[in-house]
C-alpha cells in the first residue's frame, strides 16, 4: 500500500514511512537508497537525516552516521543529548576514544544524571588509559545502583554488573548477570552485555556463546570494541564475526 501511495504521490512523509517499514522488514539497502534520494531533493530535512543516521548506525557506514549526527547536533539542539550519546558510541566503536569522551561529556552537560551516559564515558576513559577517573565513575554508579531497592529494569541491572566486573567484583557481577539472563534469555541487548561481561572475565566459552546469540540482532562492529580485545586473535570468535558478514551479504543479495 505504501509503495502505491509513494508511486502516486511521492511526498517526503510517505517516502519516509515507507523507508522505515523497509528497515523493519530487513530491506536496509532499499531504505538507504530511498532516504538518500529524498535527502538529495530535500537536503535540510531533519526527519530524513534522523532516520538515515539511525539506519547507517544500525547497518551501514558508521563514519557517515557520525557525520550526520554531528550535523543534527548543530541543527537540532533540543535533541542534542540523544544525538550526542549516539555519536559517542559510534566514535567508541570506531576507536576514536577521545572524540567519544568529548561527545559523552557534552551529553552529560545537558543531562548529568543519565546513568548509561556516565557509564559510557567511563568506558571511553578506560580505553584512553585514564583508569582512575574511569574507576571513580564505575564505583559511583555501582554504589548508586546497589542503593536502589528492587531494581527491576534488567538492562540497568546488567549495567550494574558491567560496573562490578570492571571493579574486580567478579562473583557479584556473575551472579547479577546470570539472574538477568534467566529472565531475559532472548533480549539482544542483554545478550550483548553478557558477552562483554564474560569477555572481561576471560571466560572464553561463555563469551562465544553469548556473542553468537547477540549477533542475530546486532552488527559485528559492536564486538570489535576494547571489551573484546582478548578474543581478537581467537579463530572461533573471528568465525562468528565472519559468519555475520556472510549473512548480511546474503541478505543484501536477496533484496537486489
């Protein structure tokens, strides 16, 4: 129906809606082409830029996603906090930890109590070798989360486990992570965090197990961050990442 609407009246709103639906259906290349053409016709359309940045971050060119987020931050200051955290994560994945730190600090200037941003800043600082400051942030977050009675948000509980493992509190981290995994065995974000936790703990087989599960829903670059440094030369870990590349290539061919 949307294809017919766009054919008859190629206005930007139905085109944007169609591209969004294509992303949900796994037709990212078609959505990217459609958004690119729309952006050429309307280069200042913030809604198109927003969707294109998200698409590139999820399954496309990370450098292009970062560039678009930087443009959105300039032109949509009311949403800068959201875009800054996305920009920080992309810079972190790309290995530019100084720029990731800068983006996270700017985001915290606008929303200083945001837990995920504080944690993300700590990871960027740790990757830069600024360990004392990173550990102060991990410790403050761990104490804050431990003081929350009956913390129910499972992703936040995994964030707590992430802090604990980085503070050397191995047993507490594993217990908390295992509790969440029993409740949310199919949550891709939880599985991704679990893979990071077990990689940091040096538990190879559990890391491989959770990496394989998480790769069904997230891109391979998410597993090339410093948390997985110990597995960069591991043949089984590389096999999983290469298999993800192959499946993405096959999916693109299917939609051509």
